[in-house]
C-alpha cells in the first residue's frame, strides 16, 4: 500500500497536468471564447501547483516509488520544475496577444498543457518506450499549435514543413531504438547501460547515430537545423516563443541523460560526433544570422548557435561541463522569453514587426522598451558583465579544463562574429530615424502588466546576475553531480 501511494505521488505532477488539460478542454467546448482568460489562468495555476508538487516530493520517493520507466532524482525533478515555470511564464506572456493574432481560442492553452505533459514524461524517461510516448505527445501538440492560425499561407507552410521533418526525425529515433532493442533485448536505460559496458558493437554505433540525429533535430543542432528558420518565421510569434523555450529544454535534458546514461560506455564515439555538431551549429548559426533581415529568422539562427555553445559543455564530459550547460540553459531561456515578449508587444499599424528595419528609432518612441531590448541583445552577444557573458565563460572554462582547446577557439571566434547581428539591432533602435507618416504613430505599444513585468524581470536578471551568481551555480553543480553517481 505504501509503495502504491509513493508510486502515485511520484507522477503527481503529470496527473495534475493531464487532469487540468482534460478539464480545460471540456470547459472550452462549452464556453469557447467567453472564459479564455479563466482557462489561461487556470492552466498557469495548475503548472505552478505541479511545480510545487514536484519540489515537495519526499526525499525517499526514489526508493518507494521507483519505476523502470521513470527516473526519480534531483536532476529530472529540477528540470521538470524549470520547464513548468517556463511554460507558466510563456502562457502569461502570450495570453493578451492571442486576440490580436486571431488565435483567441481555448485550444491554445490546452495544447500547451498536453505538450508539457509529454515533456515531463520525456525528461524523466528511464526507458525508450516512455521517452517515445512523451516525445510524440509533445511533438503532436506543437504541430497543431503551429497550424492553429489557418488563415495565413505562411503558417500552413511552416506547419507542413515542421510536421514532415519532425516525422522523419521521429523515424530516425525509432529505427535507432529498434536496433538497440534487437541487440540488448531491452528498452530500459539501466539494462542497456549494463549490457553495452562489455564492448563496442557496430550495430549499436549505427543505432546511436540515428538516435542522436533525431534528437539533434529536436534541439536544432546543425546540420539538422533546416526546419528552425522557416518554422520560427512562419509560426505566429506566440507559438514561436513556446517552441523556442520549454521544448528546447526538455530535448536537451533528455539528450544529456541519454549520453550520460545508456550510452556512457560509447563516450569515445559520441564525444567527437558531439564536437563536430557543436562546431557546425556555431558556424552555421552565426553566419546564417549575419545575413538575415527578418527578426524571427535571425533569432532562429541565434538559437542554433547557442545550442552549439551548450554542446561544448556537454562534450566536456565532466560535472563542471554539465553545470555550465545547466547555467547556460537557465540564462538563455530568460533571454529568449524576454526577447520574444518584447516582439509580441511591438506592433506597427496593428501588425507585428517582422524585420530589423521595423525597429528604426524605437528609442525615441519607447526608451524603456528599447533599453530592455538592448540589454537582452548585449547579453545574448556575451558582453560583460551581463548574464550571457557568464554563461559562455563557464562553458569555455569547462571545455578548457577538459582539454578541448580547438573547440574553445572556434567558440570564441564565432562569439565575436555573432556580436555583429546583435549590435545591428541595437544600432537600428538607437541611431536610425523612425519611419512614420505625419498622421500615424510609428509603433503601437500596448504592453500588458504581465508582459511588462516579464520583460523588465528578464532584463533585470541579466543586468544584476553578476552580483549573486553563487546560488544558481551551486544548485547547477548539485544537480549535475546526479548524472555521475553510480
């Protein structure tokens, strides 16, 4: 009886999210747009309650509520809480913009909840079957979110591209899993790890390549990045914000757990592959962004480059390396949410801004908004003493300590080059004259209290992080050590 109670308690966050999603779906079917705010705030509350339930699990739940399918440890629990909080913030940031984007439908928060449910299972998966169930639940909900605004040709095109390429990546993962099952006789991570510890098998190497390629697609690592610019540009910005945040965290968390779990004995194979993918992502992301005029496409290439920097830490194969990745992930998500929240609230004649030129003279119209955006751009560029600088610095130090000097040199060079497109945005806001006629305002600024607070908080954290980085770094170290405990 005790074991049953603990087993249920171990998945209580997933139960909360699932029941809330079903309740909101039924409510939306009968109420429609009438209670869209109530549906959104209920979703946010359930995410926060699920996060609280995760952090309040008993310390010995991993012993009584253990499962062959789900891992119960500090690493998975902490990252689950992080994803739940990110999604709650994104839901608040996008709520007021749904009506302006003709997407004020109850399906939006419900699909987000279902996607998060898949992420929770995916991050905690200790078995390839559970991982695949979580991955598909997350992916299918996002495919529908991208296509939710059906009256725009670009949106439909982005949805079709994302779906087709996503299915291809899923096929790669599934084929790799089938090979591993065929040669180990199990899909459980701990069994696979033990059976692969005996030596190298060529079919397992092939399986690993297929799985890594599929997961690399999910986190937009080059050369599996081709979907990101088109989907970022074509999707409604409210959906782009979600795609760029929580799903990225979930996929990177599983990527780390896969490499440091069942595939740990194949380190000498996947480490060089990861270094190569890291270099490709940094180069493709930086030089791809240099030639972009569309803001969302630029941010897509920026994401590709930043994921490449994170992989430098993963390739270090050390507690210090994972600590740096977790720190980078937290700070990068704050910068991403702040930047997209800024774009959500900046419109010209009712339409959302699309190009960098649309930001001309913003500092003259809204100095506060321009200042917040400038802080976020400087931080993304890695300018000290902002938070983005410390994120990159920690990754580089971990790589140097691991002897990856060539990788660090390439990362430093791409960081310098990448600063150009961030500085271009700042230059456009502060030094170019605004474009407007004598009868209309150049910008429509209607920032809600929630979004204003999110933008301000994101900029403030980036400015003042250097004053007290210790607690975050200590927590990242504590969480990272879990992966190396055997």
